[in-house]
């Protein structure tokens, strides 16, 4: 979640706006698993972070959940790095 906040703060110079954007992204990724039925329903369920966190709360550590959070952190840190590099270049 800190990686999402870091990415959101790289998008804006205002801390309040960055906090709202970070919470917005986390809420979106929380409810995306509850979308309607369809062919992409399995993908949306996998993207929801609360589905992966549920198993940790039960005390079950699964490799897929660890991979999800590693990819989640890596993606948002890479996006923040890319945004800051683009801002520095011009």
C-alpha cells in the first residue's frame, strides 16, 4: 500500500490530493473483484488485493499471494520511478 501511496505522491505536488488518489486506487483494486460475470471475471478477481490478503489473515501463506504482492509492489514502484525520471528529464 505504501508503494501505491508513493506512486500517487509522484503524480501530484499536493499531499492531500496524493492521499485521495492513493486511497482511490486501493479502493478500486479492492472492489474490482466484485464486478459482474463475464469472461474476464477470473482476471478481475485475481487483481483484487483483498482476495489475496484474506488468506494471510487466515494464516495461510500461498505462493500465488506472495507473487501477487511482489508484483503489486514492483509495479507501483516502477511506475513511481518512471514518473520521477520523466519529470527530471523535462
